[in-house]
């Protein structure tokens, strides 16, 4: 029987995060100084966890967020299925009254169950779910990896947590997050259970 402990974190802060600008799948940004500090804080708090494997998205901000663990020699694998949802034409654009209204409308669509809604050039929650399930199949196909670390992205993480907990994707906003926050999930062979919810204690260390 496969049993796993899965640590899921969002990547550290980038400059676009700091300025409240949407990144999405198409923006391959670096961590800023604050993001690198968060990565160090998370590493200091969890470096003794015996991770068997690290899974990251194809975007470098996730690699940079777990670089300290990789330097310990822990093997890692990139899975593009863990990439952030693509926001299409809105990626990298400064916040305006118009695009704020567009975001509010699409969030309303999603919460109302219209999960195929997406921006021009972007992805819908249903499309992200499909690729996340493929990534999850890869992760779960290794019973020898008992403890894994996944570093991914905010909106994609919310959708993955819906998948793991058996909630509809319309429940995505019940999973709050900030940069380098932790969700710890245990798989007992039958179901996934969140045992540590939106934990940011490590970010309070100096």
C-alpha cells in the first residue's frame, strides 16, 4: 500500500508578487531578495525532514525556492503539470480598473461553476486540473518516495488541494496562501488529508 507525506509550498516572493502583478505560466521570473530570504527560512525550518524527492514546476521561481534542499543532494524532477495557471493577456500587466474588473468577473465565473472560463491566451481551471492530475500520477507512481516536497504556484496549488481533498474546483478559494507557505498532506493509502494548513510559522524566524 502506498503511503506518502507530501509537503506542498508556494514559491517565494518575486518582484511581480511584490507589486501585485499577475505572473502566471508565461512569466518565468526570479525570486527577489525577500523571496530568497523566505527560501532560506523554509530550509532552516525543514532541512531535517528526510525528503526522498522534490517536485517542482518548469518555472525557475520554484527551483530557486527549494535550491537549498537540492544542494543537499535530494533528487528533483520538473513537472510542467505543476506550472501556474496561465492568465493569458493579463500576465505581467500592471493593475488597472479594467483588468481588476476582468479578474473579479472570472473569479465569479469559477465560483459559480463555470470552470471552462479563461482569459484570451490563458487556461481554465478544468485545463489546469487535467495537467495536475497527470503530474500527480507521476508523483504517486513512486511508492518508494515516502516523503516528498512539491514547490508550485498559488492558483495552481489551490486547484491541486481541491483535487487531493476531493473538493470541487469551485472550493479553490478556501485554501489561502502567501509566498512560501506550507500545506502538509498525508496519504494513508486511500485518501489525502491536510494535516498542516497554510502554515507560515517558519517565515516568522529571523
